[in-house]
């Protein structure tokens, strides 16, 4: 199995104020290029065992439901409890479900563990170009916490021993987390759906307040070079409160071509709405949907508008050093209104 390195998360240290100008943005972006957001490294006690095999998954539905599930999890608390039997599935992409199950004695599991398992599991699918039934077992110090299952909908199929394949271990930078097949003697854990999260944006009033505009430019990108930085950005931002106001961030993953960066409008707004993590989270989940709709995966400029006011801007680029936002782009968005 190929090795993937995951960078630790860092927020750009440069401080912006209401008197900052475009030159401050350029300086901040230069520093951001050295502090790329990636998947936060799990604690050493956390392990993931991975099983895959059986009927193939529809790739688009798998990727879109992965992004949608990570978005729902990222908008909540990092340590909140996800109950046994929770299913994530979009009505518009119903062919794949992501289901969370736990041992009977536990009945719930922290969101952070679920996000790590979903992210690592699907990135493993992408790396191996193998989209099939999958189960990721999550453990802490040898004690099973629960399972993430990525399956065809409706659920019910069981992996046989012959359908399994070993997958090795993922290198997570400064330490390794187990993400390998078990001994091949057990099937999927039994499923009892108790909580269906349909993730319909029409039911989220915040989505109605958000207006995201895209301006394509430059080079084309592979499909996975768009989905992977979105996945890594969602899990990294999940560690912070949704109302946190970042001064600037770049998200991406070593080994993949796409990088996304975001900055607030200048001068900084002095009254709501602001560029908060919740708005960035919702924004980046729209990027792959936009590209599926237009049929082009590639570099794009992004404007974040909330309640009719521009609060931030960003860019999806092929390299972090090309992700810098210059004064011309800043000026094209106008001056923030307070």
C-alpha cells in the first residue's frame, strides 16, 4: 500500500486588524504557504482496522456522501457523541450510505473518531482506486469503540472471507496508525439504523444565508485532487468552534495536487456577518458539487457571501505557492461593509 504523509494543522499566525490593507493579505498568504491545514494526527492510542471487499460502490455517491457526512460532523462539536445506528446519506445520492455502529455496551462514539475513520477509509479507497463495501473498526488502547461502514444502500450485504483484501498501514507523518485488515474471520457488524441524517440543505436555514460564487481559471485538476483537500479541510476545521474567525488558512494534503486557501475581506468587518469556520465549511462542500454540475474540475476563485455581504474569498489552486491571493483579487471583491 502506498504511503501518505499527513501534515499537522496550523493556523497562520499573522494577525489582521480592521486597519490592515491588501499588502497585509499578501504577507499573510506568503506565511500561510508554510502552514498548510491537513488531517490532524490521531492520538497514539487510537487505531483503525480496515476491511474492504464485495459489491462495488458508485464512486460519485461515495465521494459526495463522504463530503456531506464530514460537513455535518464538522459543524458540531469535535467531542460530541454520535449514537449507534446513525446513517449519513444524501437523498440526491442515495446509492451509498455511511453508517456508524458501536458495541452494545457503549451506544455512542465521539465525532472525532468517526471523522478520522471516514476520512482515512475513503482516502484509502481513492489511493487504491478500489471503491467497495468497507468497514473501519475504531479502537482505543485495544478496546473497540465502534465501526464506520461505507456500503451500498439499502444495507444488508455481508463481506465473506474470500472477498476481503489486506491493506497495510498508513504513515501519518510522525507516527503510524493501524489501518489494516483483521484476520478475515468476521463479517460486517450487524446494522440497526436508528438515526438517519439525510443532510438536505433545504432544511438548513444557514445555507439560505450563504451565497458562494465561483470564477474558473487556469489549469484543470483530477477529481480526487478536489475531493481530498475538501476532506482534509473539513476534519481539520472540525477541531475549532464553528464561530471561530480565522485570519487565513490553506488546506490540502501532501501527495495531492489541489490546495484551497481563504482570507477575510479587507478591511476586516467590524460587525456581523464575519468569515467564520461554519461558513468556510459550508463553502468548501459546495466546490465539488459545482464542478460536477459544470463538468470541469480545475482551478477556481471563490467568493463567500453571507446575508448579501462578501465576508471572505478564496482559491482552489494546483500548488500552495500558487494559492496566494493577490491585491487584484482582493480589490475585485470590493471593500467590506460594516
